[in-house]
């Protein structure tokens, strides 16, 4: 049996090491204690959520939902553009990202909408607000708008998930094959691969969010971040949102969709799919923009947002 132990122990070590490393990472409470990010914490029923308000106190409310992997600091340039137009802007970190709790549960559509609804209630956001979503946040906004169209003045989806995406080989496998191997792959390679792909696509552009690459890399070092990404891939981003877009069309809700012409994560063909589903939506395509257009093309994004009703 000695030979068996000699063979199996290294294999077990390789198998469990990523999960041991995850368990030893600092938790979000430790990170919050040292942060200098603007914002505050609200103890929602589902977990503590980090949020921030910008803009005039009496302005019409705009709520921004970030994407799969980058917390709410991804909205920096968009917040500036919106507040310049007079909006009062609410941003927040999704559970498992940034400074929000690593809340338990499968990160399905209901999971993400629960956090959003609880935050809206906590912050006393009245109906008739503008809801914006970037990347996976665009899918969250799509689902919210389809379920509660009467609560919104208008919706904005920027490089939105829900009509097709390409997150890379590892993420594609993880999305389709939940289980130990998928979780192991995300811990060893998948999350970093996703980051590197987005960074590579945006190479050559100057980020409107200072140090965004370092900020994104730091997320990988916090306990619960990679499992949150994995869960959203497996329980939310597997879905197709054509039916939701049909519901938005039938409700007559004003919808602005903004696309990056050079986006390899959400291919520009998704724009054409949305045109076919909802020809009433306003479509804006930013030339040469990658998936990170919220921070690589702030001027173009700000110009597109000027079409919103204030």
C-alpha cells in the first residue's frame, strides 16, 4: 500500500490545494476595514451590500448594475456623465464582488434581483427610475425590466449578456458542466483567464478608471470572489433572454442598448439579434470599442447616454 500512498497523495494535494488557498484568503470584512473607496454599507436581509450615491440630491434617480467580474468602480466615467446630466446615481457591488458580502445561495436571476430589490427598498428608491446594466448587469437589468416594466422610466443595457457571449474556453466549460472539476478549474485558472482576456482586449486604451487592472487583480485574492463568479456562470449566464426582451418590447419600455464594435466577449452580432426582437429599442454602436467600453471609451459612452430622458 505504500506505493499507492506515494502515488495518490500528490494527486490529492493538487486536487485540494486551490480550495485550501481559497479558504485562507482574507474575507471581505478585512478588505472593507482597509478600503478608501467611497461608499457605505447597508445590512440588507440577504447580506451586507456596499453602495454609493453621486449627483444632486434632488435629481432623478439612475441605478447602475455592474457585470460578472468587475465591481461598481467600473461605472466611474458613466457616473460622471450621468451626474453631469442631473441624475442622482446609485451604484452598488453585487454579492461576492467588491465590498459586498459573500452571500450564500445559487447566483441565479432571482438571487441577483433579490439583492437589487432589497437595495431599492432600503434606499427608498421610488418607481420611475432609470436602470442601467453593464455586461452581466445588462442581463440583470433585462430580467428586472421584463418582470417590473412599470417601475422604470427607461432601461439601458451596455455590452449586455443574455443574447450570446464568449467568455473563453474555461468559462464556457464551467458554465455548461457544474461540479467539482468546474469549480477546480475556476480556482486554478478560469477567473484569471477571464480577467486576462478582458485586459488583452482593451490593450492600447487608456482606462478612465485609475489602476483598474490592479483593482481587478485584487478581487482574485479575496475569499468568495471566485466562487461567486463560478455560481453566476452556472446558474444565471447559462440562460437566453430572448423571451425577456420580447416582454420589454410588448410593455413599450424605452430601451437603450450600447455596443462595442470590437467586443469579443459580447459579439456585435448580439446587437442584430436584439434588433430582430425589439426594433423599437435605440441602438448605439461605439466604433472600435472593446468589452471594457465603460472605461476605455468614456466620451463615446457619455455621448450615448445623453439621449436619456432626465
